[in-house]
């Protein structure tokens, strides 16, 4: 009997009546774009993420692009990021004309290696062709990066810091969300994410009101926002006044309404994910190269549960015969893919990234994975002899 890799239907069954009511309210109102539910969701999201402000947008990729645009990052600028990540992390950098510089990750958490980051920055400065501007740290598979160490480097070098929490929104380190260290935290509401909607969506969290205003302008075609109007008078509707070149990146009101209902049970689902992760760790001890290691003081939201196995592909094939789905994140690191192969790599290359691409395997993970179903997965892995 096949099982789900991520069981979105289980959650939907639990809150379907509330979701239906929320969607109906939007349909009845007719406010399909930037309706009141968008502002309500932004306020609730900010409160959950220990932020002053949240700005919703069309997807998690735009969420990374918006602060780069607001900071005027562009040609000649270096943006440091991991290669062991989804394409969205580096792809926004060339959008604005800047250059991604790929940095290796730590062998236990798979998150950005602060020592390699420091070396990469030093290498770019010594080369003199690019100006270091921004670091994008990724909360891979749901857990926080080493923000205290990364933030110290950014402060010393005068760099902006983006916490790419597309997989990790809700994660904490020593009780604090990534925004405690970062200039912005970004997230995605793609349906498979721990906090996902029923389409595309994203958000940027910040404590900087001026930055929020700029990103608000950029997300709606470069519209005029309050700071643009100070000391100026107009004899026409400022709705059609555009003060910068922007994009169209609004979160649909229906998705905001759905996310309000999902956010209400998000913390409970994070706790349930931890129960599933603990069962995996106990049941797989000694059966794989490694189960996930969470940074000291960290709480993961377990977007994925990723093990390492020396015969990864054989194990995946074996599990498939048992009706157990798996996934490989990420079999081809970004720095070796054709569109990115000519971009700079940090000093020492990316040997950890390249090695992990050969061994990692993600198992079914969601808050509603039953103990019996999970035991079936554990037993199948332990029975595999390659």
C-alpha cells in the first residue's frame, strides 16, 4: 500500500470547514486582490515570526528578490549563498545584475559554513572585481543556520543578511527566530512547505519600516508609497504614479485567507513534526550513515527529514517497491548546473556540497504521519541490505 510523501489531505480534512468559510468570505466580499485578509495575515505572520512587519508577495522567489531590489544590489555586487539549495536562492541574484558566489555547507547541518563564508568574502575582496554586499543563508530542510556566527561576519564586513526560510519558517535558535540576526527573513507558502497555501505565495519579514515601504512599492509595479509623497502635491490619482521600476508580486486574498486558518494550528504542527523526527532518530539509529543533526539550541520545523546512506539510490528503489516514496534534495548542486557553472566559488571549492549530493535521501515527513506508518518505513530501511 502506497503512502504519501507529504500528506496535505490530512490537514485539509481537519480544517476543511474553516477553509471553506474563509474562501467563501473572500468570494462574498469581491476583494480578490489585496483584500483585508492580506493585511490581517501579514500582521499575524509578523507576530508569529517575532517581527515588526511582514510583507506578503506572490512566491518565495520574489520574496528574496524584493530586498535585493530595495537595497539597490546590482552589477558589480557579490551575493554569497550556498549551492546546496533550491534554484530560487541563487537565481534572483542575476535578476538584479549581481553575481552569486557559491559557498560550501557544514557536513552535519547542511547549512552555510561560516568559516567557508569568511574565506569566500576574503577571496572576493582580494580579487577586487566584485564588491561584497549580501549574504543569503538558507534554513535548509527546516532548521536555522548558524546565525550568530554568520551575523558577526556580516557586521564585520558591512554586509546585509537574508535568512532564506522558505523551508524553515517557524524554526528558532535559542528561542529566537532568524530575523533576530538577519536584516530580513523570507519564506515560501508553496503547498508542500510546513506553512503552505493552496497555490503560490511568499513573504518577507523585517523590522525596518523604510525597507518595508520600498518593498511594498516594488511588489506593486513600483507604485508610489507614503515616503515618495512627502512634501509633494498631486492633482491626479496617485494610484497611477510609479516612482520606480517594480514587479507584480501580490499575494491573492484567497491564499491569505487560507493561510490565516493554517497559521492558527502551525505551532501545533511544528510540535507534531518533532515527534515524528524523534521516532525516526530512535528507529534508524545504526541503520544509516547519519540521521539529521540540528544545531545546538535549534528547533527545526522539519520541512524534510533527510538521512544519509551509502547506497542511497538502491535504498530508494527498495523503498519504492514497498510503496514508500522518497526524494533526493539536491542531486545536482547549483554550482555545477549549466546556468550557474561560471559563477565564482568560495575558496576551497564545495567538497561537502558535492559529497552530500551523493548520499542524502528524504523520507516521508508531515505532522500526521502515523506511528504505524512510520514504523513501516523504519522497518523497510532496516531490512535493506543493498
